[in-house]
């Protein structure tokens, strides 16, 4: 089965908890995630994101520290080493943006989640 693709993007986003936030209308399993920053401002030394399920980090510190270079998280379902992450219907899913260093850093980026639907 091919995964569904969920794309989240932002322009001039600063460090923030729950930058993207939604309620899962159906359960799904995250089998992969990719993060690609296009532009940084404020000269950060590092940039990463956390995917949260009801406020708990389930995929943390996915890093992409260089503009144009993709950071990836892969589960065993797509040839990686991490366990797939199941999100239940009704869960509040959120993404935290994290920067290291810099002066009021921001990023333009795209975050892609590769998901399989659950039977619920």
C-alpha cells in the first residue's frame, strides 16, 4: 500500500510549540517524515521539528540544518530503523519548531508526513 502524503509548510516561521496543530479525523500511522528548509534568517546553527500526539513527542528532533538539504525520518515500513508511529482518531497532532543559536531565527520550510490510514 502506498502511503498518503500530508504536507505542512510555513514561511518566516519562528521557534514555537504547536506551530501546526490539528485533530486527527481518522487514525493513521506515520511511516516516514521529511523536512526541507528553503531559507533561514537570523543565522541559526540548527533547526529541527517534533511531531506530537496529544502533547507527547512521538518523533522528535528531526533535523535539517542546511537550506535545501532534506532531513528524513524513516520507519521500518519504508526501509528505516524506527518503529512506525500510530496516531489514534481524535488525537491532537502538533508540530514544534526548534532552533539552536542565531538571533531571532526563522525558517521557510516544507514538512511532509507519509501516513498509512488506520482501520478505525
